[in-house]
C-alpha cells in the first residue's frame, strides 16, 4: 500500500471522526437547549404569572374588606396594615415581572401590556387607600366598583396572555422532547465511526450516555410534574403522565390503552369543544372534573396532531390545576354567612342574564324576597339566632334554585333575590309559593310576628317575556314594588305580575 493511500486512509478516518463529532455535538446541543427551554420558560414564567395573579387578587380582596369597615378606629388600623401588605405584594409582583422579562420567549410587548395594566391597577389602589384614609368609604366603594373592576379585569386579560403563551410553549417543548428520536441516529453514526476510530467513538459514546441519562431524568421530571395525556382519534389513551394519574386518582396501568370518551371531563363539556379539535383546532378552556367526590377545576389545553392525510390522529391533552383560583373567585362573589351569591356579583350577573334571556327568547323571572319582621326577630332572640335564621332560610333558596340557569343572591341584610327561567307564569307562582311554604315549614319560632308563630317571608315576583321592551332596572323596580305590595297585604305571601305582549 502506497504512502498516498495510507495518508488518504488517515484523512478519511480523520474526516469521519470530525464529521461524527460535529454531528453529535450539534444534536446534543439541540437536546440540551430543548431541555433548558422546557424548564426555564414554562416553569419560571408560569410560576411568576401565577404569583402575580395571586398577589393582585389578594390585594383586591384586602381592599374590598377595608372598604366595608366603617368604624374609624378600625379604619386607621386597617389602613396601616393594608398599606404594608400591599407594599409587600407590589414588591413581590415587581420581582416576578423581572423574572418574566428575563425568561419570556414571546413578544415583550405582551409583558409591557401586562405591566402597564398592573401600574394602572396600582395607581387606582393608591387612590382607594387615600379615600379610605380620609374616611370616604362610599366614594372608595364607587371607585372600586367602576374603574376598579374595569382595571383588574383588564389586568387579568393581559396576564392571561402571558400564561397562555407559556402553556403553549410548554406543550411545544414537551411534544418535541417526546417525539425527538435524534439520539438513535447519533448512536448509529457513532457505531459506524467506532469501526474507523475506536478511541474517538469511545469518548463520544461515553458523553452520549451521560446526556441520555440526563434526558431520561428530565422526561421523568416531566412525567412526575406535568398533567398530560395523549389519546388517539378513537379516544384510546396511549400515554398518560403519572402526575395526571395522581391528580385524578387513576391507576395508570388500568387506564393505558382504554377508551376515555370525554377526555377525563364529561359529555357536556366535551361536546363544547369536540368539533374544534376534530377540525384540527387547538382548544383552551376551563373544565371541572369530579375526583373522589370533590369538584376540581383545570385549565384544559387540547392540541390535535395530524401525521397522515387522513386527518387528526392523536390529541395531546394538558391540564393545569386551577382549583385554588376558582376557590378565590368563589370567595369574591359569595356571601360569607349564607353561601349565597353576594350583591357585587348580582350587579354583574343581573344585566348579563337579562340580555341572555332576551337573546335566547326565554322568559326572564325575578323574585325579590324579604324576611318578615326580621328586626323584631333580632331584638327578641339576638343577632346570633338571627344569623342562624338567615342561614336556614338561605338553604331553602339554594335547594329551590338549583338549576344551572338559577341564581340566588343575598342583596341586603334580610333581603334576597332569585333569578330563574320558569317556562310560564303559573310555574313561576308555584315556584315562589313553594319557597314561602318551605320557609314557614322550617318552624323557626317568631313570637313577635303578627302573621305566623314561625319565621316567614314575603315575595314580589316578575316574569318578563323576550318581546317586552323593558330594561333590567325596570324589571328590578317592578319586583321591588310587588314585594312592597305583598308586605302591605299582610306578609307571608306574594304578589306577582307577568309582563307579556297580548
């Protein structure tokens, strides 16, 4: 063999070795970058967004509580404590915005919009504290219920943009990690190179095994922490993370390769997005899942995938537990004592449901109720017994207004309101009479009452057809007038009226 051929052989070995090393380093870098992306962006941005959301929600809750304090001595003390708490929350929020700016992979304008929305809310908070410090609780309440609600809703919308993008990126990085199989190609090339250059291949394989170990560790962490599942078009579960199995209290081996008709939700919820995912559209919405008798809420992402011309083959499903967020939302709209919806929530629900009834061409009914002689009841039995009576009466309203389209509110001390869609006026009257009779059937003694020996309620009920040209305020006023008539007529009864076109 000539020197030239030997040199050519060495050159070929050197070329193969260099090409192998270069290719391997390139693939290793891709996998490493992907692993880093999975943890740096989704984890840090999601956590920061969640802390910002919680911080603003806690600030809003504390402001609401301060607004409703009317004792000046307590107001000054509360303002001092509230200011300190808000400053701490603002510092924490600023810190989390810095984390988002550092790690966000999307358009920084999204962060700017969220930050400006926060500054707007922060400015409004300062105005509210100034009003409260001056004892102007009424003006503070008006400001909070107008510009305050608008500002915080705008902030939540901008904050959601950041969260949605982070969740989307998490799905993309996770999907890439699951389907990426480049290490098999690397292994093959390294094996071929081993024949030509054993020493170099030994070194590369050693490093590749280390990388693969880290890769498997990362996948293990994803499996243990991300709530994910993959299903076929026929809804067969072909993969599900241990984290999701723990959250839903499922046996992974029992679930794999079985058919899950509703993607772990229920039929009604699944039908709301079935057509979208079958059309290849990614969906994102909040769903609830009953787990061991408890109602848990999740933010659901369904990303359909198509690998053939036949259409959708699989669905990647991602869950984010938002039960605590839903609990916070419920606390903000619920009357603490009775469990009914509060007055603030009524102010937003009433016009919305009125418009919905008109749009759907359904009857809209308002029932305004008041406990008879409740002041005398409190004077006789004490406020503690009065609170127990309110809770017992509220339970009757909750039991009767149990359809998804019914809402029961506590709108005053002993004043309640129910929104309901009864099919006709007779059904509405029977509905109200049943409530009146059930309250008296509680047999809560009420000695000062002149209409019954037990606690009773009076009611004013209005039913409006979709053809009637009435405003929500006019409907409420009509119910209030009927309640007044029911009281004037002797109480423990109802007055009702139907507004329909003849």
